[in-house]
C-alpha cells in the first residue's frame, strides 16, 4: 500500500521499494506503483533537500571542462576576449542574448545560466 512520505523512515522505505520495482513495465501494477513512488519521492526531496541556486559561471566552467574548451571557444557565445574574461571572473553578468547563445551553442540548460539571485 502506498502512503505519503512524511519522514526519513518512510522516505528510506520508499527508496528501497523503488529499487525493487526498478524496470517494471509501464501500465502494469508494478509500473504504476513505481510511477507514484517516484512522484512522492521527488516531492519529498524538493521540500527537504532543495537544490542550491544556480551559478551560471560554474555551469559554463563545467561545460568547458566536459567538452575540453578554452576561453577562446566561448567568444562566439559571449563576445570578445575581454567580455569572456569579465564573465568568467564574475565582473559582468550574462545578458539574455549570451544566455540564449550559450544554451543553443553549448547545450547549457537555461536554468543553469540564469542567476536566480538576481530574479525577484
């Protein structure tokens, strides 16, 4: 029987049950149970383990590292060398045009590029 997740014990039990059900076929009773449990766990985790605000510079640096890119490789997305330097050294925030360029050109999610500390 599926119950709400209200504490760490029920959270832990739900994770164990998810492991048991992992790979269950969609549309079967086990698949439906897995789907509901995943939703309950997601809601519990969002409430009790919130993700920290995004850091656009760290997102860019991570992508650069993963793709083996240099600062020069960012120029088509951010502008001249000095602008790339200002962004990576946190002296300048990203413009919306740069956010769109980085998302489209490098595949960085918008959520990672928008500084939530600036949005009120």
